[in-house]
C-alpha cells in the first residue's frame, strides 16, 4: 500500500481575509511528482504556504508528513518544517558564507550537533545534487542553476518525505531549467521523496509529464481525479 504524505480535505485557503481557494481536496503519495499549475494570482503559493505552515489552516482538514495542520500551534511549525523541504524561485541562500557553511547553518539551526555527522550529511546532499566539490564556493561565484542545486541540497538536509517547490525554475534559462527538473524528478524516483512543484512553465510540463493540480476559478482541479 502506498504511503500518503499529503492529504487535504474540504479546505478553504484565505489570504488577508479573502477566500482564495475553496473546497480543496487531494492527496499525494510517497515518491509522487505533482505539478501545481495555474495563472499568476490563482493561489499556488498560498496553497504551498498552507502546506508548510506559513498560512494557518482554519477550515477543513489537512495532514502533511504526519502533522495535522488544522489550527496547528505555531510552536509546532518548526517541527513540520524539519520534515519537509522547501525550494523557492530566488534560492534564498545566505550570501555572506560559502555553500558548506550555508548547509551547516541549517543543520545547526535544526539541532544537529555531532560534527562528524554534520560533515557526512553535507557531503551526502552535495553529492546528491551534483555539487560534491563546490562546497567552498560563495553563492555569488555560482550560476543560477548551481545556486538552485544548493537550495535543493538544503531542502534535502533533513531527509524529507516531501519537497514543496515554488516556481524553482522561474529564474532559470530553458537548459538550466531542464537540469533542475531532471534532478527533482530523480530525487522523487530514487529517494521516494514526494515533490509538489508550482510552475507556469508549459515547456517544462510538456517535456516531463506528470500529475497536475490546477488552480482555477477558486478551485483546485486534479488530473488524477476520476
Ligand atoms: N500576503 C498577502 N496578503 C493578502 N493577499 C495576498 C497575499 N499574498 C497573496 N495574496 C493574494 O492572494 C491571491 C493568490 O496569490 P498567490 O497564492 O501568490 O498566487 P500564485 O502563487 O498562483 O501567483 C492573489 O490575489 C494575491 O494578490
Ligand atoms: Mg506564486
């Protein structure tokens, strides 16, 4: 039986008091790769923010990597975040330190103490994103594609069952977008990490077809629904 990592039922998603998405229902299994598509302003980021605990869920129910999101105590949000990886369009690396130190900072902040395990983990995630020998580089010395790989490495640090990626190829040229897509798809396939990726890049979607959730007219349509 497949393991469910996201399940959301009869949810309403609000932003600043306005209803953005109504009657949201879907589930995502371990290792699944799912696109979240829809025009700008239709609620893709709002939905992802709900799933990573940035927007509170006040109506309906949702379970994400075993956490119940409904009326979740804000003190639990850091624990939820440790169990998923988030990747953004603009990389969000700390610009004053190198790649290795960026990753180390996150591990320290999430409670890692053993220096040997920290080293091993950093080498492991850099290897997974194809940047094994680039740990000494400063973010400004790297291309956009390399910085996005570091962002993905960071998302992998706590071995998440789920990665939420908000337009991760939005700032990249087509060729680099392709490389990042292949990496994300490979992560889902090889490590069983579910990926929900918001995008409006139809070149990417057509080249790497997969299940699609679409935000439209205040609802989420699911290509997998029958
Ligand atoms: N912090 C916010 N406060 C109020 N309204 C917001 C906020 N962020 C987004 N919105 C509104 O919510 C709607 C959905 O936005 P968003 O989730 O960012 O869509 P998308 O990611 O699909 O472009 C838009 O109408 C947007 O203006
Ligand atoms: Mg958005």
